[in-house]
C-alpha cells in the first residue's frame, strides 16, 4: 500500500528538481543573480540561489504524499521546510547579521509543536529511552535552528552540501523503515532525491549554488524528519561531519558569526588551484582545513574526502539504529 | 592516513554520546533528593550541563592538539 506513494513522491522530487534547475540557472544568469566562486580562476561567477527549484520539488512531493496519508507528521515536515526556505531566501537576497538564521529558524520549529507531531522519548542504544515531556518542546525549538545551520555550514565547496545531505538521509530512511514508521520514511525520500538531482548541477564544477534557501530548507527538513520520526540520535550521528565543522568553527571564533565576518581564512588557494590549509594561528579551524592538514588538494578531492567521512558516519548511524533495540 | 584523525573524531563523538546516555539514563535520572522534586531536577540539570561542558572541553583539547601538531607547528 505504501509502495505507490513512495514511488510518486520520489519521482516528483527527483524529476522536478532535475528539470527545473536548468531553467532556474538560465533565469538567474539572465537577471545577474550570480556570485563569485572563490576557489576558481578568472573570477568565475555561479548562479545562486538554487533553493527555489529544491523547494518546489519538495513541496510538490510532500503534498502528493499528504493526499495519500493525511499524516500530521508529513504536514509538519512540509511546513517546517517551507518556513526555513523563506528564511534562507531572505538571507540570499539581503545580507543579514550572523544571529538572523539561528533566531528566525525557531519559527520553523513551531508547526511540529502546534501539530503535536512528536513523542516525548529519546531512544538510545543499550540504555533504553529517556522520557522528557517538557524538555522535548525546548529540544524541538533548539533542534531545528541547530540542524538548519549545521547543514548550512557544510556548504563549503562545490557539490558538498547536496552530496552530504543525500548520504546523511540514507540512515534516516533505513532507521524509519526498521522502526515501521513508513509514512515518515517515505516523507524523507524527497530529501534524498531532491539532493541527488540537485547534485548533478552542483557537483564540481558547480553550475549553480543552493544558497541559504536551499541549505536551510534541507537542514530544517532533515531535523523535522528526525523529530517527527523519533530518530533524533541516529540523525545526529549521521550528521557528525557537519556537526564537527560547526563545532570547530564555533570553538575557534567563540561566537555565532558568518564565515564572511571572519578575517583570517582557513585555507589558501595556490597558483595551481589546489587548496592548502592555512598555517596562521588566528585562522579558524574548519573541516576543510583539517582535511587539508596532510597537504594541498583539489576542490573535488576534498569533496570526495568529506563524502567518505559522511559515509562512515552514516554507517555509524545505521549501527546505532540496530543497537537501539539492544539493552544491557 | 589523511582522514585518520577525522574518522577518530567521529568515533570519539559517537562514544561520548553513548557514554552521556549511560550516565544520564542509568545514573542521573534515578536520583531523588529528600529535599523534593524541584531540588532533584535542579541537580539533574546541573549535572547534565556540567557533562556538556566537560564533553566540549575534551573535544576542544583534541582539536587544539591536532592543529598544533599538524598545522601551526609548521609556521
């Protein structure tokens, strides 16, 4: 019975993103909505934001799924994603201060609370569940901004955020299926398939950037699926490379700041267009800087390294999901 | 191995999450003070916050040691 909605939602998410993005690239180029790709020679300009094609695909797929399921959970995921998209779109069009995104994303968490699309339990491997009725609402209000900004922060090089989201969503879907939460597992398919379709245009060398509208929509959707599906711990583990990136940056600059606000660069672009880790003491620590600790690399090689790390974390997340039923 | 430290960092974070779950669910959650529920909850919250601070301190120390060894030492 769930096979038909799964195929329809997947096909819509993939095809709409795949077919709409080239038209969006043309439109953005025509209107001069382009930004510099800092890791390319000759001031290469790339259209941004790709968020509109991503959100149209996700909304169409989730609405189709909602018609089949009439599930509050699906509706909460959809509304959370749409609100996060608009917050990102504002940031794409106008330079906002560093605190804007984390603060505004609290609004994206509200539909999950209003629609009561959650339970109060946090499931851990070996030690069972923690029931936290009041604290869970606070957790929702924090989780969506944190997940949204964490995914946003991994948008560091060509193709990284779209490839990363595609990899990180796999353990989420597997865990939801293992726990018989089929509706939410299907609701997660558009996340995977929109990211996969967008990766075709976003991979090195990028023809389009997702922008904050794309990354915040993906990040908030990822967080909403984790909360509504009750797979918070698994989702956090799959997201660890992005969490590490945010953690390293925050631990270095010791405040919430946009990357553009930090003067010392974590990497240096060499004449042969490879990237090298900065040896400046004041340069912020980032995931890319640590990947480059052993020597310079090309942009696509760094992206592949981050994907290896994402695949490793996805494996750890699936292991965690398997261990949730085990108690000691 | 180029990504060795980062793979290790992921495993350490995973282990800290599991260890944190053990401490909070098995040790902290059952704490019940004679002074009442509010005092018990305050103590549990204080322990949880302290744990987060210690976890962050461990991760920052690891990160700093690696950056000193591999990056700024070359400077």
